[in-house]
C-alpha cells in the first residue's frame, strides 16, 4: 500500500465532525432550556447547562475550542484545534475534558495524567479520541490500533519527536508497518493500553522531564 493513499482532506472532514458535534451538543442544551422543571439554581443557567452538557458528552468527542483559554494542549500548550490531522482529546469521569495537539502528547497524558491535567487527576479517564491517520475523523482510541512510528521524517508531525499513528482496525495498522522494513507488527502495532514509560518518553520525554522538575 502506497503512503500516498492515506492523503485526505482531513481539515474538511474534521471540521464537518466538529460542526456536527457542536450542533448535537447545542440540541441537548436546548432541551434543557425548554424543560419546565428547574432546580434551586435556576438563576445560574450557565452552570446548570454546562453540567448537563458534560453528562451528555462523556461518551462522545466535542469540537476543539479554538482559543487560548480553553483549547490549549494539556501537554505542550499549543492550540489543539490548529492540528486537525493529529489531535486528540480525553474526558474524565467528572466531565473534565483535556485537548491534545497530537497523539504524541496523548501518550504522555495517558501515561501520566497527574502531571498534566488541569482537573482532578484522581478522576478516571472514561473517554479517549484520536484523529484517524487514514480518514481524518476522530475515532474511539480505546478500540483503535496505533503504529509506534519512530521515524520523524516519514510524517509531517506537529512536534519534533513525532507521534504514533491511529487506525480504526489492526489490519490497517499492519498494512502501514508492512511498507517499511524496520517496522514489525509485533513491536510497532500497539493499543492505548500498551502505552508505557518507554513509549511516552520516546515521544515527549522533554515535557515529562519538565513536569518532574516543577
């Protein structure tokens, strides 16, 4: 399979997904506003709406915020929305969500969320989504397969140390590694649960070191 086959207009695809996610969320929020029964905190509509939205979207990705207040990568502080070919996001059980500019930053966050989260690190991660290398769509990273790509020059990664590549199924990941002699299925096709210190430090050791020193 030629590498060129993976080239798609990912920004258009992800933009469409983001609009759909935002529209779905808006619909849910609208239903809350039309509900006749209200809580004692009826006057604080913003807070109640946010809580309801968190409950709805724990199992779904949301549109990436495009501002520096809400949309910075939890690991490297770049704006995650600016890297639609590579970005990812996670949500914790309490509804707290973090955005990552790339799967390389995702490996660091998933390995050591306590070092990077702006929320409660004791809250379990219940949702992870990553941009698929082939389609450019956000896919469920807990069911995805990743290629532990270690050659920086093969892909236009947003960070100097690169990122793993996400695929919806093992067969597609294997097809990628078969293109290169130095990649093997046993060593370079991994899942989210295979992310350990070695993988996280390969992609983001400087950031992990900085967090250890702070």
